[in-house]
C-alpha cells in the first residue's frame, strides 16, 4: 500500500511538472502569439520577385544577379517573432535584415540584424522578436537562390526551452523528495542533478565547434574510436568548419542535426591507418571515444555518434565526482558545489580532456581527506590506489598537477604498520613525482615538436629552455609576478567558474553567488557533525607550497610551448587550468572556529538548490537565449 501511494505521489508530481512547464511555455513564452496577434506570412515566387531589386525569377525562386541585392516588403504593422529565409547557396556568407519600425511617439527607426548562413543548410532564421511594418533583406553576393520568406508569430512549442523548464521542475521536485539519508551523504543527489544539467547541455548545445580547441579534440576522439583503421566520414572532416555563429535559433540547431544524419554527411571519404597504442595524453579521451565507438557499432549516424561521445564524458565526470563525494569523510558539500559549477559541467558536456582531470583530481582529494581524517586506521592498498591512481591518471594528460601527490607527507606515522613502511611509502610517492616531472622534461628535450604548440606563433621549446638557463633571474621574476597577479582571479574569477567557452561568460550577480557559496562551504562546518576538516597551520603552509608548485608548472609549461622565445610574457594560460586546484585551495580556508547549528540534510538541500540555480540560470542566459530560441 505504501509503495502504491508513493508511486501515485511521484506520478502526480511528474504530471504537475509537465503541466506547469507546458503552461509557462504556451502562456508566457508564446504570449505575443495568443489571440488575434497570431500571424504567419509566406512570400515566395512571383510575389517575392515583385518586391525585389537585383534578382531574376527562376521558376518558384528568385536568384540574385548582383552583390547587395535587396528584397523590400511592406507589411501590416505587427509583432513578428521570427524571420525565416529559405535559400540555396554555393558559399557561406551573411544576410542583413533591416526592420523598419516606429516608437510610441511615431518616430521612425530601423533595427539591423546580421545573420550568418551556411551553404550546407536549407534556411537562415533570425529571432526578430519585435514590432515592425517593413522588412528589407540584403543578399550579399550573386547567385543566391531565395525560395521564400516567412514571417512568423504563432504559438510554437520550443523543444529546447520546454526541456529546460521540465529540468528545472524536476530538480525542484527531486530536491524536496530525496530522503534525509541521501541528502546527508550527497552522492546520489549530486549524481542526479549533474546528469539532469548535463543532459540539458547535451540537448541544447549545437553540433558545432562550441568549446575550447574542439577542432583538435574531436578529431583525436573520433580517430581513437577506431582500432587500426579510422574511417573518416564527411561530417567528421567538416566539423571544424561549422561555425557556432551560424547557429542562433532552434530551427538552425535542428537543421544541423539533420545534416549530420544525412547520407552525404555520413559517407566515408578516406581511411587512415593508425596505431593501436593510445598515447598517454589521450587517455582522457577514452570515455568519449568508447561511447562514440559504441554508437558507430550500432549503425548510428554522426549526429548520434557526436552526442554519444559527449555523453561518455558527462557520465564519467558525474560518476567519478559522485564516488569522490561518497568516500569523502568531510568536505562533501564543497566537492558537490565544485562539481556543479557551470564551467566544469560545460567541459564535461563537450569534447576535451579537462573534465577528466577535474573529476579524478576531486577523487584524489576525497581519498586524501579520507586518509587524513582517520589517523589511527592503517593505510591499505585500496587507499593508496584511490589517492595516487587518480593523480597519475591526471598527470598522463597534464603533469603540472603532480606536486599534489606529496600530500602523503602530511599523513602521520600512525597510518603505517611501521616507520620503515612510512619511509618507503613517502619515498615511493616522491619518486613517482620525480618520474612524472622528468617524463615531461624528457619529452621537451627529446622531442620538442610534440610539446611546442604552433598556435603560439614562433615557439621553440629548446630555444626557450636555453633562454631560461641563460636568464634565470629574468624568468623567475616573470613567473613569480604572473602567479602573484593571477592567483585569486584564476581561482575564483568568472573565467574559471562561469565560462561557457565561445558562448560567453556569466558575470556579476550569478558569479557573486557562486563565489559566496564556495567560500561558505569552504569555511563553515555544522556543529556536532564530526569530523571537522581543519588543517593545522604548518600543514596549510605545506599545501600552499604544493599549490604554488603546480601554478609554477602550469605557467612554465605554457612559457615553453606557447610563448615565442625571449618574450617577457607568458601566453596561453587559461583560468580553467586552475580548476583542479580549487579543492586544495579551499582546504586552506577550512577552520574549526566557525560553525553553525542546522540540520545537515536541510543545509545540503539549500546548498544544492543554490548550486542548481547558478548552473541552470547560466545555461538559460548563455545557451537557451542566444542559440535555442
């Protein structure tokens, strides 16, 4: 009886979420199309030709005879949500739309829209969302065939926006329904929220170059999804050329998905022979390349291969961070807040290997916290693997985080069977650090081309090393000044916490809330809820030294690989490289002096609710509004 009642309650809540979401979508977002305001004008063929200049009529379409050919249409004054241009073109360019309007005082004005189009797509769509009485379309070059113009103001269910509303409703319901035990542990609530937010991003991000260096990462992941012979489809080769600026509407988003699913886009153009060995720095691609391979084996198109690849990264990230929360004896809220920040979740939903490093670094820190807060429990092989293993995996990709392995030096002798075991374990950890850093240095000396990045310009690793050795004080002065001036902005700035790559950055109020939440979860613990994770002063100094060592390695690595020889600056260092250092830096703030008395489950609900607001508001502002309307 209890199970039936619970099932009915869940079903009722789901029905309520769906009903409210549909009501908001129709009554609010389509309010301009309700009643007698609804409108849908279609102009094509001879009617279009009569109102054009610089075109000739070709059956049911008009073709531009010159650059800057124009179509000027007088309309009954009204609100128009969208303008769609059906076209055929041989090259990509941009349309210019001029919307002539009058303000409340009768003063005429014009609003200009510039819309880039892709010659592989069937239409361009502009979200005008305004009242106007005349429309002028400027066609940039000759031989553009315009089939028709559509001016729309109709009730239309936007699938991306509706999914967003459903996700928001589902998050609210689940936060209220999770049991006290689940909220105290936080692992399951985090996993569910991360997957809901991640699925929202997977659905709404277009199949285009949306994140940092995807033109490099996607080919690497695609190639890795094959064993020995990589069969390159047309879509995989064209991926880099699909500019994000072309996708600024829900229709164009869907058109691109259809194009990637077409037979032409999925033709195998050429086959590449590749080695079976996966380079160490490409191991972070494995979650994404494995899922991409599975989609290909199922006979799916590049559209689904692309989505499956992104899904692989999201699943790996969500489950690894969930494991970190589960095993942590303290700092669960802090790990959950970091894991739900916009930038890490965005990285987990796009092609890269930064998400891999962030996830395993959080797992390593959780394992360290577990070891540190149980001083009388002997260290086991499982404990060692949970801490050292993730750091080694992260250093396969970017060895700059290797100093964190020296956190074992903070573990007391009581963790070991004997003093000899302690010395062997700590010495072994130090030797692993030396090996990881020496492998990075050896690669730079033996094969500098693999380290040097041509995007940095006239770079030379060997030349830069020679410059450093001949000018050590100059380099040290540059390095220390860069670390000192960027440390806090790169730890807590908008580009670290709120960055959606080429879709922009969330700033101001939402960022302030995120920083406040991070500082709150770093400083505060709940009274009567041991253990308290508060490092003594000497341990905090040691940890600060490790963080600064990693910072120095980050800046040095980019000075060697991305900066022209002898230049008194360091190029290429991105704030997101500091994300794996966010958890260690937060431990510097932990104290047992500040506590609050509150129910743990209630506090965790509030914190997860704020985290969900931060990331969902960021998605709405940076993803839904610009490209999914």
